C-alpha cells in the first residue's frame, strides 16, 4: 500500500468511525485558524459519499455548520480581542501579527464581499474572520457571506472526493507520482512550520 492510499484509507476510516460529528468538529477547527485544512477533510468525506455511507447534502450541511461555528468563534476573538489577542495567543495557532495586519488591509480594501471570496483562498480563508470581527462587520452579513462561501467550497471539495473515489482504480495507476507529490507537500509544510517558528523566535525580545 502506497503512502497516498494509506493516508486515504486511515483518514476515511477516521471520519467514518466518528460520523458526521467528525466532519462538523474538523471544520470548526479549520475555521478557527487551527492547522486543519478543509482540503484534508472534505475529499475524504466525499469518499464516503461514493461508498454510500454519507449523503452529499448531509456532508455539506454538517461541514458548513462547522465552518460558520468556527468562523463565529474567530469573529468574536477579533471583535473582543483584536491584535492584542493575536499577539498573545497567535503563536499557538500558527498566526502572527503580520499576517493579521495584511488580512485586515485586504479586508478594508475589498469590503464585505471579501468574506465570500476569501473562503476560496488558502491561508487567508483561515484568518479572515478575525479582521472581520476587528472591523466590527455586521454579524448577520458576516454569517450570510460565510455560509454561502463555505457551503460552495465544502460542496466542491466533497464532489472532488466523490469523483476521485469513484475512479480510484484509475487514480491508483499513478499512485507512485501522487506519493512523491504528497511527500513533497508534507516536507514543504514541515519546512514552512520550522521557518515560521524560527522567525517568531528571532522576533521575540
């Protein structure tokens, strides 16, 4: 069993074991700036749709509920804590003041529609709720744009997983190439984490 198949097998088994609750909780974490990317959750939920263990609309519903709950928690952190919150707790959730400042600038420039657009942008998607709270965005509008954006993104990733699983035998013909890509991505993520850790350590007084 190659690395890709191994990851797919255990990730799918984990989600299947804990059911829709796991999709909900993982997406809450994803929307709270924790290192749980939706790209590593939703496609495997799509695998279970292909296996008729889950249904498409229930996956979209529970994942989007998770997204809005996590986003509202981050929104409240920004609303009541703002930059002081990030400076105090950011290092524990892989977020620093520079990233938040850049996202706040983008948010102010682009307006409310940014909440919708940023649900499709890696990294920015994870932290946009904090500057929305810091900027005191109307919480109703924030929730509506978040639900629409997260719903579309989650549905897309679940569909990707469904298609991949439905054509798994064809995908596995190229498993050796996929394994190399997966290893490179993992090494890149580890390298990024180490560099950010060293950068933060250097910046501390």
